[in-house]
C-alpha cells in the first residue's frame, strides 16, 4: 500500500475497530498466472503479542483455495467508505484556483501466509462464532443449532475455512489531511449534500478529525 505520511493510520485499536465494522475483506492470492480474489465475511482474531489471525470461509467449489500454495503470502483488503472530492468545495479555489479533484477513502491491508481448513469442527466453531457476531443484538437471534444437525453437517461440507496469519498491517485514512482547515470544512459541507452512504461516512470521519483537533 502506498502510504503518504499525511494519510497513514497506525493506531491499532482504531484499525481493529475499522476492520470489525467492515465485517468483510477481499482475500487476494496468486494462482501461478494471475491474482485472484474473493470477498469473505471475516473475523480478525487480534492478540496482545502480535497481529493475530484473520478468519473466514469460502465455497469449496471456489478454486482459489486450491490454486494458492500452502503457506503462500496472501493479502486481505478491508474496504471502508469512499467519496469523490470536488475542488469546488475548497476555500482556496476562490483565492488561487490551484486545486484539482481527488478521492477520499479508508482502507486496511492485512498480509501474511494463508492456510485452508477442512476439519468439520474447525468450520463449525468458526461459523458458530461468525453467526453470533452478526445475530447478537437481534430480538430473535438465529443460531446454527436452530437448523437440523444433518443439514448443518451438509452445509459445512460445502465450505473451506480460511486462516490468514497476519504479519503486516497497513492502514490508509485519506481524509484531506493535507489541506487547510478551511478547505476541509468546505469538503465536509460539500459531502453533506451528496447522495449515498459513502459521502456521508467520509464527511462524518472528517468532521470527527476536525473536532478532535479543536476546530
């Protein structure tokens, strides 16, 4: 990941919270001729003494797990909100005009060796945990024990577990930190008028940064 100093994010608690909120990642591996990628629901098992493991699962019919060499390096890309930034929103446009469009976004890259699991109990434990993450807080949460055991057994035979041992973490939070406070305030105001969840989320993140800085 290209990480300009202005946009690099190093706070691990903030990075972990970002990944937990995203709830998914693109797993990228190399099949010998080209990169391949699959979007996976994931859990990041962080550890106090290291980066821990990123856990997920994919369909057994997905050839990616067969073409990635055991222990090969893989990349998991966790995506956050993103938005187009119009130079018309900058206060500096009216003063000197030396402005151009850009794109604001948040993303985390997790790198490390990847392994794939077929053990039914490993898979059962993971999908039980993943389901609990997404069902907790619901008025009537669903659990895998609500389905017939033989049905669940059959479903588990149709998936492969994914375990990426995280050895490197890179995080980008590109929120116009290289612009003046007045330019950034103009961007927040401009984004508030744009449709869709991406601009709204980027505006919230930028406003939070400005507030933390006392602006």
